[in-house]
């Protein structure tokens, strides 16, 4: 495939109405390690200028570190817990959703948010971009960036990988930004077959791994040392409040302790025997997300659902009381990071089993007819397999084919809703509908091109990805001038 050419696998991508170039500037918030890749993508999008900015000293075309500390010192001297840009409600929500700020003293966290809002608002006013691009929100800086862009009427796009191989998508607060053009029937069928393949698994799942105490110790020791190293780097770079460094510190309340190595004492190795006498319709799969999990912190609107661990306890208790057996399966990338307090609390509830880490998501789906997961891909997989999936409103869900959980108060009614849920449509039709809606927001381009990216020798694939992001943004801005 030549540089700048659209992909061949989804011909409907070529039906975009707008051609490049665009006028003005695209502003890109980049994270450490991919700044040259993201800058290159921006340069291919067709804007007159692509400007990156970063909160890590030395990264980005524009760097906000010194401006942030100047604003932070002003906020602390004034005992500022709010500002003209962020009222008390906004500050409270920003802190609650950020996996780092929520563990800091309130005065410090509030001052950091106030300072960052001032700096980002000034930056946006200075650059005056036509659009803002970042990865999906997973930290308070991006949360504030999204808020200030929206306040100034500037479209904000979150770029990430699509569920389909070598495809991408744009989101806004976890919602898929769809174009009105319908994908081709052949494309839908091909992608439907891809997702319902019995061997399908998310891209983060690799080869089989042995989960033992030695592996736990290696992970634990590595991240302890990493935290110390990052702390030293933050001092050397005069950036003690840098989120990149703070996020690695073991004082954060969600970090594991050495005692969490005893996870194997909680595993139900005989789980298959335990469920044998329970009808599949009375089994609920409850795969756990990474914790803290950005797609929960920023994609669900109700803060009661962001209170993830207590929310899970409410879910398990509600279904246990209703006669369900709850099968808890941890995320494969969470091994070595999960505190056992949550697992012990779940295991204290009758009819709750904790499956071995070696059990795959596909294996779990084979033995249940019901699944609860707020935003994870197993919710999508469950619905495509004809299971009843309870999920939050996210990029793949809809009110027809899923049971949507919008707030904490609805948890008590979920068992009744699940038993009453009717699969009226034939499965192929359900799959086609879900995949068709997904494809409206997906386009050709391999997210994984950031690996090994060489700005002096960019591949045709990464050039094509940048161009296709630009085309997708153009069409979305025509149809939806400001994301809201």
C-alpha cells in the first residue's frame, strides 16, 4: 500500500466527502514514548500545522511544565480550591476520576487541577486550534483539556485502536464518533466473522502464561524499583508533581502490597465442579477490569460506578441474593497489581467463585449465559455470542442488544432485568447490527504502528493512518461541528 493511500480492506472508507487539506492547526496532547509518532500522524492529517504539547519536560513542540508550576504556586499561595474555569463541582469530579489525584491531599489535588486548567486554557487560546486530538482520556490533564476545548467550542477527538484488526476509531468520552455513511454489507459480514471467530481474543492477550508466586514477585519488585527510579527522575527534572512520575509511586492507595502474593489461597481451582449443578442461565460472568481503569473512570457518567470496587460488591451481592452463581475472573494484565481486599470481600458473598488466572475469557464465555462488565471487550464478545450482557453505555453498546447500567441505584434491579431480557432477533441479525454500528466509527489504520516507529523512515502504513485520521476528523466535523 503506497504512502497516503486509503486502505483496501474497507472500501467504504474511501467514500468520505472531504479531501485534504484542512485549514488551520490541529493541537495534539501526546504522552511520553510516542510523541514523534503522534507528531508524524498530525503532520499527515492535512492541517497547515500540527502542534504537539506535553506535560513531561523536554517532550512536545510546546511544553507546559514550567507554566504549570508557576500557576500551581499561585494557586497554593491563594489557597485556591476553585477558579473561574473550574467550580467546586468540576474540581470534585476531576479529582474523583483521576487515579492519582484521588489519593493526594485535597488542597494539593485541587490546586493542581486549578493550575492545569489555567495553563491549558491559555495554551488553547494561544494556538487557536481547529481541533484537538489525544488518546482516550486517562488522566486529569486530558480531562481538563477536553473540558476547556468544549468550553471554547473546539472539537475534541480521542484516538484509539478499534476492536477489528488493523483498524482505528475516534471517541469522545467513551462514545464512538460515527459517520452517517453506511458500511458495505460485505465489510460488515467480514468483520462480523472476525469478531465471532472462536479464537478471537483482544490484542492485549498474548500467549499462555503461568501465573505463580515467582511471577508475582518479579512484577512486584520491578514496579517497586520503577517507582523509586521515577521518583528520582522527577527530582532531577524538577517535576515532583508530574503525573508520569506520581502515577508510579507505591503510596497510591490502589497499589498492591507484598501480602497480596497470597492470591492463590483465594482461587477456586475446582470451579468447574462447583458450577456443574447450576444451569448456565443462573451463572453470571463478572470479568474484572484493570484497576484503576481509565475507561471506567472517564467513560461512565455516574460517579457511583467510578467507585469501582464497592460497585462490584453491590453487583455480586445483588445477583447472589437473586440465586445466581457469580464467576469472577481477573484481567490477565492485572496479575501482580490486584489487592486481595476486593477478592476477599467478593468471596465473603455466597455463590461467588474466583477463577484461576489461567482461565481464558473464551472459556468463561463457554460456561455462562450472562455477563457483567462495565466497558471491557468481554461485554461486546458476550453479546456477539448471544449472551445477555450488562454493560455501561460505551463505544460498542446499544439499548436494544445490551442491558445498560447507567447509575449505582439501578444495580438492585439488574437480576430482574436480566431474567426479563428477551433475545427476539436471530443471532446473526444481532451480530450484524452491532458490527455495522461499530464500523460507522472505524477506519483503516494500524494503531500498533507506534511500535518501533522511525521518523526518518516512516512506513507507508503509518502515513496512511495519519491521512485516514485526518479524513475521519474532516467528515465528523462536517456532520458534528462540536462534540457535546
